[in-house]
């Protein structure tokens, strides 16, 4: 029979042996307790792209995530913010139409499609600065762009507005952008017209993109987002900022690179001519050009015109650096440490099993939430301690079951819970 005095040592051995796996402290979640998103993104294991079931951690790609995939904390935060009186739009050849004939240019609505911007929108960098950004990655073609950025020592001066489902399907390219020093931002999950979505659909598009990016980025939560097609109004801005803390980034010049091969008015020559005009013209304000990393055409436009940026004395910076802001909500950049965390609720709004990823995330959160929140204390001075230790050990065992079922990995906190349960159990035996 095992000597009870050896139990703590046994648990320590299990932790160190990997039978109870632990993550390095700098890989654990995430949020400062006073962060506006502290309760929204819960602790979860780090999904590995090498896992054959990697995509099961997220909603289906190429469509707006269903309401059943939304954590209750996202919905609760949405319910807590004051929303402007702006209706869902109907898209009309790219121009949102609002009920009652309301104009998208009206300040109450302020649709960027109708050239309306707010004081919080980011679009005019300081004079002499190109805020370099690329939309729609990562794609198989992205590597050509990344190689060019490396060759010209500007990998860490580019912001990549990434589509969440593209990240899920192209994690190798995502990792290349990140490893090269690129600044990663949000371009929604499935690239829809955002003003045509319900509030809950907007949550899914933004929240799940933040989740997959942060999962593969050491827990760093994006701070910036760009609306697909520039389709944003005050309702969508309110959700992006009020729920998720995201800054809205639009642009002050559209290269039209996205239309090459689709619209006869846009050719490599015509787009390069426009770019040349901007880069050789006035430097005030600076430039925030809409560019893409989808195919060789749009990547080629940048490679053709980057030398002009240099020869005309432009200072090239990420969007964050251009506006003197941190790259992420909880980290200054890709290399700075992630700020200390506060584990939030991962409970789903629905018990539907349609979203394996959200269910797995919820399991991971549940197994450690009481530890992180400090809501449960353990002592060895009363009879309740035995019950509490037993409950904690039971939770740890359930966490182990979740680990096998959903790939959830124990974190250091889970290991400490097991060890503490063993210690208290030993003292009470």
C-alpha cells in the first residue's frame, strides 16, 4: 500500500513526466482582469495543425458561424452594451440598403461604403507613412509575398488582415507570416457583407476569427479588424469595439488589385499606374492602401511598387505602428510577453453538439475556471476540505476524460489542482 506521505511526490512526478501535461506559463491564457475582453476568451488547449482533427476545433469554414457555436459570455457582453439605432442592411450590388430609404451616409448609420467615417476609424496615417497591409490571407499564394517581405527586410512592417477560415485551412502559411514577424489582424471568418448580418452573426464572424488567431499566436488577441468590402456601419462598429475591443481599420486608397482578371477596367498596368501616382505624389496624409495576398496578380502589384515606396522616401510600418498602438490587446507585438490572464466562461449559449470546437473549448475552460477566478479556496483545517479536495480531484478526472475526448491538454493550473488534491487527501487520510 502506498505511503500517504508519498502522494504529493507521486503527483509531482506525474506532472513532470508528462502523464499530466502542463503548458509553459507564457502559453497559458490570457487576459488582464480589467481587459474589456477578459471574460470572453477562455482558457483552452492549443490546437495543433498537425492533428488530423484540427479543423473540428472551429465552426465550418466559408460560412458564418452558427448561433450554437457562440459562448454565452459573448452574448452576455453584447446584451450589456448600448447599441445605436441602426437596422440590418440589405446588400444591393455592394451598396447596403437600409429600411425606410435611410441613407448609409447619415451620421447615425455612417456606412463606409457611402464614404462615411468616424473619429475612431483608422484610415489616414501620419504624413510620410505607408501603413502596409494585406487582406484575405493566408492563402497558398501568400508564401511568395512572405518571401519577398523577408528578402526586403519588411516582414515585421506588414499587417495581415486574415480570414478566420483561411487560417484554419492554411495554418502553415499562417505560421510563416507569424514566424516572419508579421502583425496579424482580423478580416472576419467567412468574408461576408457585415452590415447585412444580425448582431449574433457579427459576433460569430469576429469572435471565432479572434479565437483561431490567438490559438495559433501564443494567446495574443487581435486588436484590429478590417470589414470585408469596407462594409461597416455604426452598429457593426459598436459590436466590434464594445464586445471584442477591436479597432476598425478601413483605407484611404483602394489599389483595385482584387479586380485584376475579373473587371476589364483593372489590369496590371492600370493598377500599377494608380499605385505609382500615389507613391510619387503628396505624402500628406500618409497612405493606407487596400491590397491583397490572394493570387500572383495582387502580390505582383505590391512587389512592383515596393521599390517606389523606398525610392520616394516613404516610411513603411504596420497599421499598429503607424498609429502608435500596440499590436495586440494583450501583447505589444509578436515577441513581447502576453499579459497575465483572467479565465472567463466558456459556456455555450446552447447545448447543441453542432460545434465540436466550442464544446471542447468549454470543457477546457470548465476544468480550470474555478482555479483562475479564485472563487474556490482549499484549506486543510476543516472537514469541508476533504469534500472540496475530493471535488477538485473529481473535476481533474473529468478533465482527463475531456482530454481524451476532445484533445484538451492539461495546463499547469490543472496539474497544481491535482497535486493540491493529493496533498489535502494525504493530510486527511
